[in-house]
C-alpha cells in the first residue's frame, strides 16, 4: 500500500514539480479538465497516457521538455491520464499500450489518425504529429479523413460527407 502511494507521489512530482522555467511553459491537466480548457481556449488537446509503475516516466518527461516541442506549448492544451486511476477513460477511448498520446480537437473529438501508441516516445515523432494536428484542426481536414478510414458503403459515405460538411460550417 505504501509502495503504491510512493508511486503516486513520484508521478505527481514528475508532472507537477517541473523546473520554474518549464512550469511556466505549460501545465498538465487531468483529462476532463483538459477537455474543458481546450473547448474554452479553442486549442487542440494532447493527452498523455502513462503507467505509474513504468520505468519510462522520467525519460518521457525529458521528451516533453525537449526544445523541439517548446514551440507547441502555447498552441495546445496538455492533459494526462494515469491508467490505474483513469481505467474508465482508458477503456472508453480504447487505449491499448502505454505510453500513448491521443489528440482531440477543441470540440472534444479524437483525431484518430494522429494517435501515437509507441513503446518509447520520440521527440521527432511528437513534433511532426503536433504540426499535422495543428494544420488539420485549422483546415478541418480531419473530418474528411475519417471517410477514408471507415468501413461504410459508398452511399453511407455520401450521407456522412453531407453531415460532416454541415458540421464543419
């Protein structure tokens, strides 16, 4: 029991007690709070799913603090979910591996084609994906991309396209 509380404290310390300079760069929010903040600010949401008992937490923190990613600090809202305490969220979103990074538009819809489920987070992959998310959200391209990944018939695609075009306006 004490071991579990130690892990919680360590994870909290890693994500909350960043250096003063980094703490001003961005703040990690709980998932639900991140969704609200994203909607209010109009910025996309990045959600980092992790496991407290993972040995990768320290390395992942270095990835998030990398200078290449600093250009995105004011363009995204950052959220996190620890799998042990966010089981319902993990199951609802179908997250299978940890760490994982999911992206959401300001309306709370997941940008499925940008999901990252890697064993090791890489700065270059994150930076490239964040760039694409910003462009897709700006152009509302992600709504149309869903059509290419679906299993709908041609007539269902046309109906869905009409709905998506109306929603995008």
